[in-house]
C-alpha cells in the first residue's frame, strides 16, 4: 500500500488511477461490507502495482549502472516513513485517551510490529477464535504494508545477485512466481490464516508485477500489440476486478486460487497500457488520479479512524457516522499529501533526515514495547470504575491469551508432548479433576490455575470440541488445521486421564450454544457462524447431531475408564462487550453505558437447543452424568448479570473474567463438596 516511486519520464496517469482502485473498494468494504463483499481484494491489486513499479525502477537502474542499495532504501524510507510516523504518533496520542488498558497494551504490541514492518507476522501469531475482533485493532491494516516492505528488503537483493551472475531475470522471476503461487495454493487447504499473512504465499502477486516490469522494459510491453488486443485486455481486467469485488467474500478460501482474480485483473490493466480504453477513459480521469495520489495516506488513515469509532461505541457505528468518518479520512489524506508527501518529493534529503525518520520509527517501536510490557499503562487517568476492569488480566490470562508459546507445562509435556494450539496445565502430582474444553474451560478455571492449590488438570483449545469424528469451524478453509488441533484435544485428554489415575472426575466445559445453534450472539458477534463438519466439503448444517453424538462418544471413553462425567453448563452469553459495563472508557463520543444485564428469558431462548442437546447426551449415557449450571449464580428470576456489586464477571461478551472465574469456581467447589464425590 505504500506510495511507490515513479520516474517522471515514464509517468503513467492510469497507474495512479489504478491505485485508486487499489484503495477505494477496500474503504467501502471496511465501512459498508455488504455493499462490496469482495472489496478486500483491492489489496491484491496494490501488490501487483507495487511489484511492477519497484521492479521497473530496479531493472532500469541496473541497466544504466546507477543502482545502489543505499539510494534504493533511502527512497523507500522517505516515501513511506514520514506519513506513517505522523499517523502512528496520532494513534498513540488518541489511544491514550480512548483505549482501556488491555486495548492499549494490544496496540503497543501492534506498534512494535508496525515499526519493524512485521505487522503481518504479529497478526498471524494472534489470529484465532478468542482473539479480539479484527475491527477493534486500529493497526490491522498495516499487515499489507508489512508484506510489501518485506518484499522490498529481499527482492532487490535477489534481482541484483541474479543480474550480476548473468542469470535470466525473466526466467528467475517466473520461477519464483510459480513456486510462491503453488505454495499458496497448497497452504490454503492447511491453514488459511498462515496463507493470508505469510509473505511467502503473497510473494507471487508482487512478482507478477515484476514480470510486467521486465516485459515493459525489455520487450516493449504493450507497445508492440495492436490496439484492439490492448483494449480487450483492459476490459477483461476490469471485468475480473468487478466480478471479484461483488462476488468474492471473506468466508471463501482466500487467497488461494481465488487470488488469481484480482491479480490477473491488475496484470491485464497494467499490461494494456495508458491508451487502452478503460485506462484512458476511466483510470486517467482527474478524479481517479487525485484519489490515486492520496491513496497511501488514505490507506493509513481510514481504517484506524473507523476502528476507533467501533471501539468507543462498542459495535458498528451508524451509516451516517461511517460516512462522516470516510469524508474526514479523505480530507486528512489530502492534507497529509499536500503538506507532507508532496513537499518531501521536491526537497533534497541529507542523510541526517533519513536517520531522523529511522530513529523516529524505532522510538515508536520502543513506545509500543513500553505500552505492551506495562499492560497498557493501567494507572493513567483511571477512575474507580476503570480499575476493576484493568485488573482483570492476571498472570494466567495474560500467558494464555497473549502468548503463542509455553501453553503446556512440564507435567503436561511429559504426558502429551506439545501439540499445537493446546493449552494444558496439571496443578498437582495427583490431580483429581480433569477439565476438557475450549476457551470457556480456560475462563472457568482461571482462578484455580492462578492459585495453584487445586488438584486439577486442564486441557483446552480455542474453538475446539473434544470429538473424534467432527470439528467445528467458522469457514471450511480452516478445516484441515482445526481438525488436527481438535483431534489432539481428545487424544491428549485421554493420555492425561491414563497417566494420572488419581483423576476421578472429567468436566466438559464448552460454549455449547455457539456450536448447537451455529451462530454467535448479539451485536458483538453478528457475523459469526460456526459449523461442525466431518469433512471440509460437508454442508449438511447438522450441528445438533454432531454435538450430541460427539460428546456422547467422547464421554463414554471416560466413563469406561471409571471417571465421573460432569458437564459445566455454559454461562450466559451477554451479547455485548463487558468493558462497556462500566462508565470507564476515557473517551467516548456517545454515552452508551450498558446496564450489564440480559434478560433471563433471552438467555433461556438462546440456550434452548443447547439444553435439549444436553438432555440427549445424558440419555445416551444412561443418565451417568452430572450438570453444574453457573446461571444459578449469575442470574435471578428475571435477569442475568455481567456485573453485580461492582464486580465484573465477564472478560468480554461471553468469557468469564478472573473475578467471574473466582466466583463461579468457588461455587463449583462447594457444589462438589455437597455431593461428596
């Protein structure tokens, strides 16, 4: 998404117009996703543009003997750093007043990634079922800039070595493109998140632009072709982009083979040249050129603004608000272009100025590190209402939700190894209770794990059910990776039960209504869909039967081992973020403080299918099962509470907080003792 340098003598207005195509659909997708469901593919168009422009510059300078790594990276710094530094500083300052401590800490981590141009790697490590909503990450959009910068670091070196070694540059570029594309096509079926964020699976889109640059320079590109061929290429490229914008959506296997649609569209339009019909009549008009010139600052500014509004207002803002945000983004982008980007192009840059840019970026990274390690500066201007929420992140919560390593302790590792995606703790040499489930199992046992004085063991995986034959997924492209993770959950829990014969109770804890109903709850999860599948191609929407059969089968394994089965009935889902239960946000545009309650009737209706599933599981096990229901302690006859007596029971919209865990687990212990199990 960076504003790439062009050589004035070869300036193409239609490329600036195509940059507008690389950013405007993305803005529409962010602001009005149903209007342009495939608008996110505009990023892929920008990848092609960047690969084309950068490679063209490198090829020309190698040809003329003027190429210098120092000059190349100096140009990159002064084209990318100034606007980015201004935007990041503004985000840090605004966030100081707008974000809660946990949100500010997460922003700190993302600032580190942004300053090192590795946002895609940071987000790749974060992505998952429990990870905070993408819409509440103000620096989410910088993943694509990270990929571009990683390309800029590696690609010039590859081209330079190849050129000096007399390798065929075109053949090498085609080979790299094919390898990267095939890796992308292979990896998409194994791990969509990895494929989306990895520079290795995105390299082919940028190197396609490099091939265009080579053909343009050495083979005269479009210049040797007849007008009707170029017009045809321009029209086909346009139709491909239009098809992608309106027909692709975020639930599909993307990038994968589908990324060919925007990539080929961008290739054909660039190859067609400035005189082709679409390039000449649409891309070269003044409005498109203007948007193309401000495309980089517009890319930098719009998403953070929209994200901040979503954060402070706890959900998607009104259409009017989104329109205002879009308009302000355009005005600010124009200002940044006029006052920062454009003037810097005309100034001779001493080396000291580039040094200042580098130091500034490193300082931003250091600031991010401080925010992250200090847990978001929890002491800043917080009133008595804010502090209880800022204290919710204790040692175990932080270790689990912020770390991708050390999720398995030594006792677990000795029993099950270290299977990916699994969280495992054994608090005693002779545990008596084994808790098995998803992230709700973790949130239920927070306080017990933190005390380390309970004879419990826990094994869990985000968004997983301990089933052999079926796996829950939000979209089919996740199936293969999720299948491995969730299968390991059941096998590992069996291994623990076998090794620790002292375990006499197995507690299944899971977010049941999500799996039985197949959808999220409330505004916070309006677009969430969960399907339990036996195979990736399974479209039967048979969640209920898979849930009942899966738990019945898994529970029988443990009853045959002589274990008492206990189901932790899922706690009520709030349907809204618990951080809004207190009037604690430093800055908000409207007063939307929630009462932090939900009607008992709403909870009962939400859990109706789930409770029927529990009855069927109990029947399948011959009634050899017990139930503990947190609703008995979180609800009265009319209401269920996210907060009561100034104690915040929830971490977000559905997970218990540390305080909530302490309260419910204490009640669970009392219940167990009353049964004398």
